[in-house]
């Protein structure tokens, strides 16, 4: 029984350490993906499409205004970032598109849930409105 407790403790420690390392590890985007230009203008129609997609797919974790305070955020192993901060807003559109499409850890890949690439670009345009 004592060995089982020690083994359980070791597994919990390793799992927690893995998630901590992943959360603190920079999210490297391939250069060609980061340089990809957004084909959509950030006009009202594109932003409205992005907002609809945000409310459907993103707000539950990232919050209505992108602060990382969505209703599911406390259940995640990693803390969703605050999209209003310069660290997020300073990323290229292509980098945001890549991260949204591919996902990592708690962040799901949306390339199958949102298969139309223009919709993901519209989502990027909406995320640009979240800055303070």
C-alpha cells in the first residue's frame, strides 16, 4: 500500500511538472507561418464573423473580452493568456492564425472545428479588437 502511495505521488509530480514546463515554454511558430499575411481586411463584417466564432469557440476559456477569465479557465492546467496585453497583440497575424489552427496543450486545434481558413483569419481580426 505504501509503494502505491509513493508511485501515485511520483506520477502526480511528473504530470504537474510537465504541464508547468509546457506553460512556460515559448510557443515557437514556423517562420513561414508567422509571416503569413491576413487576406482579410479588419472591417466590420470580418470582425463580426470573428466575434461570432469567438463566442462559440473561445470565450469559455479566454473570456468575453480575452482576459483569460472564461468560465472553463479554472479547470485548465495552463492559464489562458490575456489577449489585451502587448505580448499577445505584438504577435504577427500569421502567428496567431497558426496557434489558433494548430493548438497546443489545453489549447485545442481549431483547424477541424473551423475548417474555413478565412473564418480563422476573421477570428484573428476580432482578437485584434481586444487590446486595451
